[in-house]
C-alpha cells in the first residue's frame, strides 16, 4: 500500500514539473515551425519594389548598430529579442505581406516563427539576409531622420513621428535631403531640418505638405514646397495648422510654390517668425476666427496675396517685409488686428478690403511709429524718422506715424558682456545697414575713444551724394548710458535724442550724406577710474592677438 501511495505522489510531482515544460516545448514547436515562406533576395527585391506601403512591411530584426550602418529602405526596426514584447507595433498588419531579414538568415528565421505564432499570415524570410542582398548589388540605406531623445533612426519623417517610442516633447532632427512626404504631426514634437535650403519637404503637387494636428509643435529650418494649387482650398498648404490647436511655432523656413504658404484655420497663439514665404498663391492665410497669433519678421514676396485675413481678429503683424506681391494685404471681414514696423513695398495694391468698414490698428503710437510704405510721399520736417502726415489707407484704417525709412531689428545676444544681456536694437533708415555688432575699441586712444571702451559698430551705404538718416532705438543697458557720441568714419557728427527716450532706452537720430560709411556709437566720456583697467585689458588682448567681438545676429526684416 505504501508503494502505491509513493508512486502516486511521484507521478503527481512529475506531472506538476513536466507539464509547464511540455507546454513551453509545444509552444516553441508551434512558434518556430515553418508555415512562413523562405525567399531569395531576387524575389524579395521585386516584392519590395512593388510593395504598397504602409500596408507592406519590411522588418529588420538585427541590433540597432547594424540597422544604423545600412538597411533596406523603409525597414521597420525591431530586434528579434524584442519582437514579442513589441508585437503590438505591428498590429493591423496580420494579413499584410511582411518581409523579415537579418544579417545571414538565422535571427530572421526565429523572428518569422514568432510572427507565425502570433497569427501573421503572410510572412517571408529572406534567405542569407542582408549579406545576400549586398552581394546582389541591391541598395542599402543609412537612416536620415533621428529621434534625439530615443536615439532611434528612421528613413522617413512620418515613420519617426508615428513610432511608439516617439512621445510628446521629443526632438526629431532631419538630415539634408529631399523627402517626398505629406507629414502629419499629431504629437507635441520639435521638428528641425539640418539646413533650410537643402532639407526639402516636397508635396509633389498633391496636397498639404505639413499638417499640424497637435498643440505645442515647432517646425524649423526646412524648405517646404509643392503642395499644389490653392484652387483646391487651404488644404493645399505648405504648412497647415488645423482648427483649435495652439502654441505652434513655424520659424526659419523657406516656403515656396504652395497654394497657401502657411494656413491657419481657427487657431490661437501661433507664432510664424523669420520665414521666407515666396511664390505661393497665398503667402499666409489666417482664416475662420483665428486670433492672438503673431506674424513676426517674415519675408513675404512674389505671392498673389502676401497676407490674407478672413474673419479673424486680434492678430499681430510685426517687422515683416511684404514686397512685390499682387496684393500686399487682403483683409476680409476682419478687425482689431495690429500692424506695425512692417516694410510694405511695391505691392499692387498695398492693402485691399472686401468691406472697408472694418477697423484695424496700423501703428504702435509715438515715438515707436507705424510701418514703412514705399508709396508714402510725406516729409519729416522735425527729423524724427516719422512722417509729418498720416498715411490713410481708408476711412477706418490709418497709419498715424508712417516710417520714413525701412525698419530693421538687430537681436544682440551677449553671453560674456558684463551685464549678460540679450537686447534688441531697432533701426529706421533709408540706408543699407550691415555688420552691426557690439565690440571693444582696442586701438590707441583718441578724443572720443579709450582702449577697452564698448561701442556699437556698423556700416551704412546708399546712393552717393544723397541724404541719409538713421533713427535708432538703443536699450540703455547695452552701453550703460542714456546719451551717446556718434562718429562717422571717425569724425564726430551731431545727433539728437528724441522725445520718448527714458531710463530704459534712447531714441537717437542723426543724418549724413550717402557714401560708404563706418558708424561708431559710444558713450560720451570714459570715467577716469575705469580708464587704466580697461587699457590694461586691451593691452593684454592685443598681446595675444585676439580681438574680442560679440557677434550680433540680424533678424530678417
């Protein structure tokens, strides 16, 4: 009896121990059986060339460093060791063609078996892997789109956006190249091109190139082109921000040959800054109750409509150049928008309205001023850079303080200057301004300058023997003063501090006869207790042959 009981106990223990093993073995047998199909590289190549993405899938199951060093174009990267854990990334492809490869065929066999087990029905394993692919002379691809946060790499921008590993707040960096895509941004991401002249998003005349469907998105440094004609509506845009989205920045892009260069539809708190928007049907279209958007420092030229406003209010247009468009601004049923410091030049007409009864604001008061109009014929008898008479657009739209010269804005970014400031110098002038910088005087002292003394330095040019002027707004903490000495080609010239100057900034006006001039603006005199230390600093710098210049980046007007 004891033997029977003992045998029963042993059988129970064995069944307890062996049953999981048998289950695992049977599972492995199912998983790694071969209902998938082995194919050679020639068949694989033809399938890939004829494949209809995105339903067609090429799956690279190697390690990341292998994928990054070269892969089949468009391949999804999931290492075979992670495939079961990430199987959800292939959801929806259970009945689509999936071609699997590794280096030589071993890992792809395992991965193909896993896909079989999870009921993927059309799995093809490339025999001898990418080694055979290389030997056949078929092309491999180095990924050009990079998620900076995850370090994962992709062949297309959309693949990087859609990846489950890409989440809100991530940065997508795109290498130089041409991407024939219609990108949908449905996450809060930062998309950055390597170079805005050679990182090209091309819509192939077939619809919006970049569609933004999320808040908190940034797009910068791309050339965005060929959405197709605006006759199909605002959906044919270089960049289109869909309704009810906000906090989107579109900056430093070149946007050409689209229906709408940038289209905003019922949006709020969008910033469009420093874009070159050229040869579009509509440069910027702001539609359907869009409000509180800022259009700053853009160049809009050779569009049919430079800026088109429809049923929108409370938007700001600042420091843009709107030039050589068929219509500079076309305003349809829109009011209470503000326009100032814009250069509005050679458009036909400059501004047009569908209904003249809507009022907008065309200046920032005095002494700031309004806009520069190429067709304004007023005078400036009090020499403040602002016209003596108003520029009347229509009865309800008047620029009270039109500028007498083109407006420029220079952003001074200073990291090592004693005050650690970032400030803006504004210039209104009928001259060409270049090379504006803040630097230290390092040569020998003269009547106005001591070694080590800080100054603003820039060049001005114009047609010889014509009258020129500059009106500048200078933040006082740049040179720690509210009064300045102006030198042109080293010679003192009279300058006027204008009404509106205060403890934070100074409006400075001076004039001259045009030629090529170097302008220096500095403080009137150097405190005696600073002269010796500054001279010693300057001498030390000169000994090591190093001229300290803090480079100033000019904003596009």
